[in-house]
C-alpha cells in the first residue's frame, strides 16, 4: 500500500518512515531529505530550496511538485510520502499525478503530537549528516558526542531546528498543512494516530493500518 505520513514538524514522520523501510520493505519519499541532498550536492534545485528552508518557510509548490513527479516516474511502489504534500495545492497536484500514473494512496496517516512536545523534540533533535539517523540531546544522545552510532558520520543540529526558525515552521504548519486533515477526511483516506507515545507503540498502530 502507498501511504502518506503527515503531521507537524517533529511529529515523528522520519522516525516512523525508517521503521517502515527497515521492517516492511517500503520506500520512503521524503521531500525534506531530497532537498537536503540537493543542497549538499550544490544542485540548482538545492540552491533554490535552501533560502526557503533556512528561514523555515515552505519551498514553493511548483518546485516541490516537479521534484516529486520525477521520483514517482521512477516507478516506485509501496512508498511512503514523508513531508509531502504539505499544502492543499500539493495534495491536489498529487492526485493528478497519481491518476496519470495509475497509482493510488491507501491511507493518509496523521501523527498527532501536542505543541509543547513538538518544541522539545525539535530543539533537542540532532541528525547525522551522512546517513540521516535521528538523535535527541536528552532522550536519545549518540554514544559518542557528535558522532553517529550507525555510520560514524557527524551528528549536527539542522539550521531549521534552531529555536527562532522552529516558530516559523510551526506557524506555517498550522496555516498550510493542517487543512490537509479535512482534505483527506473528505477523500475517505484519513487515519489519526496518537504520536505522543513510544516509537514502537506508534509503529504498531501504523503497521495495523497498512496490514
Ligand atoms: P522536513 O525535513 O520534512 O522537516 O523538511 C524540511 C524543510 O524542507 C521544510 O521546512 C521546508 O522548507 C522544505 N520542504 C520539505 N517538504 C516540503 C513540501 N512538501 N513543501 C514545501 N516545502 C517543503
């Protein structure tokens, strides 16, 4: 089944996607990761996206949709869309793309996490620059400070996880992304999961949804 995972920044989309890849053999399409890779590789796309990302703003719809279309054209199946769509315009464009490609989304899973918890997760989040593994300064620090347990890469704080940028991201989430709940309810695909629990408990709910 193809799945959309959505929720506020810090809701756990990336963490749950990693488990779905590892345990269910699914494929992740994370627009945030794709942009970060483009920035690292200094491509045109990366240059265009970076200014928006650094400010905590959304990258314009046309750029994001074009990028997703390219990935979907590579005939992926059992995919998780992580961080896309983030606006109703993107959701409508996705419907069009999928129709054209004879593909469909089974469920749009919303990870519900209270605001106070999101702030704590985002300000404490650290990620590996090489493999993308996610850590937290309090709840899941790497064994050696600044070094990834999995690949030895550098563990750093994303520019957009700094306190001043987080506020903008959460505001944009409320304004542009939360209307997707109504969009997917209307489409009969909406499922809500309480994301304010252990990673394993959240995963177990998601696994049941896709079973
Ligand atoms: P993420 O890793 O999903 O938190 O995304 C990091 C940043 O990439 C976001 O704050 C946006 O600036 C940009 N981004 C990722 N996905 C999208 C999207 N679907 N639409 C617009 N901007 C996006």
